[in-house]
C-alpha cells in the first residue's frame, strides 16, 4: 500500500512551511505537542487547496484530523505526532478498528475494550486500498523533517507492557527506513501480535494471586438513599472501568 498522494503533498508542504515547535508546558511535553497539532492545522488552513480537504476533529477522537482525498470522498484519519525521535505512544483501539474494517470513522466508538475491538474487526474486516490509521510525524528538533506513515506500514513497533499505552513506535528508527508493504493478514498479525505480547507481558508482571480474584460487590444499591448518597460522596468523581 502506497502513501496517498494528498498526504504526500501535505507532507511536502509542511516540510517547506516548517511550523514553529512549542516548548514543554510546565515540563510536560504533551502540552507542547497539543500546541504543535494546532499549528499544523493552522498551516493547512492557510493553504488555498488543503483548507478544503482538512476536517478538524474534536478532542479525544482517535484522529486529530480527517483529510479528504482530491476526490472529496475518500477519507484519511490522521494522527499528528511531534516527536524528538524517541519511542512514542501510538496505539489506538479505534484506530485499529478503522484500519482493518469498512466502518466509517464516525461510526467507531471513541472508547472500547479489547473484546469490543476484536469483535468489530472480526465482524467488519475489509481490505480497502489506502485504508489505514495514518500518522503525520514532525521532528521537534527540525520541523522541516516530516514523515507520513500508516500503522500497517510501520516497521519499528515496540512492545510496551503498560496496559494504557501498549505498542509504541520508535520514530528515530522509523524515519530511517522505507514503509513496509504488507497484506491485510500480515499487517494484522504484526500489530495484533504486538498487542498480545504487550498484554501478556503485563499479566506476567502481576503477582500470581492477582490474576484470578473474586468479584467485589457493593452490598448497597447505588440508587438507594440515603446510603447511596454517602457512598457517592466517598467515591467522589472516581470511575471504575473494566
């Protein structure tokens, strides 16, 4: 699978534009990266052609923007990354569902567990040319260096046992290689194989008596006043997610 022409053109434009890279916000690199994403979108909105092909996405969507192809029909979900070239968190369950299925990006849940991800891929899998979870990666040290790469094309995925950030990309190595051409099955096996290794590494790091634990049940219904009010006050805004 080759890189779509419009994404190549955007990459070339941004290389010449050389956006101003933001400093860390209170020592946190993510704060600066959010500003960088805004700078990329602003640069595209200043372009007489690309401004008609970029759709800004709401915060916490699995893509930072959607790029419409020159046919104004085909959509490319794009995640903007500004990186110093180190290993970076890049995995998205929703992004993987999009890359491997025929689901429209607006029909994919923003949040899901691994069972839901697997179910959606199994029930909607499709090998669609140009369909991928695309990354637009800009070098923080030199913003004229811009890389476009699809998740299926990435060679340097890195297993990470942190369950909230499984699978990362080593952008330093990735920038020095060509995109990998893979079939649907090959790409799925590489990425999901990495997911399984990451999760297995996490489970292996747990004490053995944590693996099987009896469910913890509340003995007071949450909608039963006044005990419920007291319990809710103790919990505050805490949320439990399985």
